[in-house]
C-alpha cells in the first residue's frame, strides 16, 4: 500500500539571538509599560521580563529578547538588592504610598539600637505574608483586585531569605535601608513587619531595585536610551501617516491617592523667587 505524499515542511524563521536588556524603570510605569515601549522601539520578535517592579518602585528591570528569553527563569532565581525608606509611626492598607495612612502611633521613643534589633530579627529565613495589594492570585483573581473592591482575603505565608538588612541612615521617622533578599520577597511586607516589631507601625515610601544577581542598576538604560536605539527607517520607505491617538490619561488605576498627594504637595510648595 502506497504511502500518502508528505506535506512540504514550511521553513521556520530563524530565531533572533536576542539580548539581555537592563532598564532603569521610571516611577509610575508598570513593568508591562516598559515591555510595550521596548517592543515598539526595538521591534524584537520575542520579549519578556525577568521579574516585575511595582509602579511606585524604580530601578533595575531586566528584559530578555529572542533566544535570551530562555534565561529568564535563571535570572529571576537570583538574589535581589534594594534600597529605600521605611516611615515609622504610620501604616497604610497597601504598606506603601498607594493608599492613605489609616493609623498613626508614636515612634519618637525608639533608639537606633531598637531599630537594629528589629532588622536583625527579620534577617535570615523568615515566614512572610504578601500584601493584599499584590499580584498574588486568590481563586484565580489578582489579590489587588480584591483589595481595591474593599474586600478581604487570606493570603498564605511563604518562606523567604533576607540575606542582609542594613540601616545606613536614620532621619527622624524615615529609616533608610539596604536589603539583599531571595526571589519572591515583598519589601512592603518587610515594612509592615518591621513596624509591628517596633510597636509603632511603618510603611514603604521609597524603593529602588539596585541589583539582580550580577546585573546592576548603574549599567541600566533609561527609556530615552531605548528610544535612541530605535532602528532608522529603511531608505526609500515612505513614512506612514500618523493616526490620531486618544491621549493617555495621566491618572492610573491604583495610583489615584498617590497622584492626589503629589499634586497637593506641589500646590503647597512655595513658588520659586527670582532676584534681579
């Protein structure tokens, strides 16, 4: 019995070599915003990120293109380094500036030794509960969607490794930190736990990711650098007519409170005085 003729194989396009891109994520941008911008500017056929950053965090975001996307899991598994500020005496539901202060307690009685002792208790292998305002999934739904509806849900704790928890500067209620930690650590949860150990509460007011493994923020590209790498239009190709686009709203879901406080602070700031 004769065999049916085989269908001719369609040649697959060769996968681009790709690269590992170190990006300095701007404030208020989501990690997906950065991915979309890079994809639009550099036109890679395949792109992905090696770990997200919250919109209110800045610093190192790693994107991989082409064949380098195969290294994403390896990069994500490496330790992370962060710097930032915890504010003592105030708590918020999101553990950061996304939501308004919901409680205040005195902190002025605390000494530097008290703060160092609390940091020491949170160093090493610890059990940590992620914030409700996070991307953790609860019954197939993102936890932050539950939180923004005003509902509550139980999130399971997990073990994380805090390899270093240093306090290089203490400025009144603002405690500057440097933390080295394992994958999956929530610095906002550390702010909550730090404040609870001290008995005064605390929340995160600034966060910068400075390192992932051997990849460092000082070697990262800005979004302007990415735009400058946009390939030139091929010679002779006519420029496509620009479509009228709806302006992107300045207000981003989840940042309404943060944006309002920033606008209020700007309005209250004294105007610059000029002299002849």
